[in-house]
């Protein structure tokens, strides 16, 4: 997690994150939007630019949501499948 924060220029928050129980990048990435906002307050990240940088980095690090499975065509028994 420290290296990730360092790459963002936010390494100064590492001790406070650890103090508040956020000991891994996975712990941060698992937070929903409300929890992430709460965590930023908990670690006393008050600078708008820092908050935006961390929030954007969290979004970028998360895997993309899975696309819904395409529906299989239905066969009517008469020629072409119906979509």
C-alpha cells in the first residue's frame, strides 16, 4: 500500500491509514463510495485535490464490473431464432 500511495504522492497518509486499521490496498479497494468518503475523513485527508486523487486512483485500481451475460436466442421451433 505504501508504494501505491507513494506513486500518487500521498505517502504522508500511510501512518494514519495504518492507525485507522487500513493495512492493505485490498482493504481500501473494497470500500464502497460512502465508506471511502468516511475513511477520507477518518484519516483527516482534507485537501480537495488529495481526496480526488485518492478517490480516482481507487476507481482506476478496481477491476471493471462484469458485463451481464448475453441472453441466448430463443428458438420457436419454426426457422430462425427469436431475439
